[in-house]
């Protein structure tokens, strides 16, 4: 393992219970799997599943805060997702 894959594993490995959250979870959950493919090599510290925030907001009948551009940029999305807790 090298590069970003080891950095992602180090970051998530430092968390007590890492969890994936995303607005576009079907697409976003694919990236970690691509880093460690085949999927059977996905480290235990890396969530193989991402909670879909759009679906969850509908389930609890809440609206998500409006996101300022650029939308669906990984760093902006992550910062925006922190507003939802």
C-alpha cells in the first residue's frame, strides 16, 4: 500500500468509530474501494458503506442546509457535512 491509500487508512484508523457520510453515497462509497481494490483488501478502518445524507434527511423530514459552490468538491462537501450533525 502506498500514497493516498495509506494516508486514508492512517486518518480513519485514528478515529474511534469511522463512518462514511455522503450526499451522493452510491458514487462516493466507490472511491475507497478503488483505492484498495479488490474490495476484499479494504482495511477494517475504512468504512465500506457511506450513509446517504439526502435519503436520511427525507426519512427524518428535515431539509439539508444549502451548500455554497463549489458543490460536490470533496473538501467543501466534508466541511458542509459537519453542519448536519
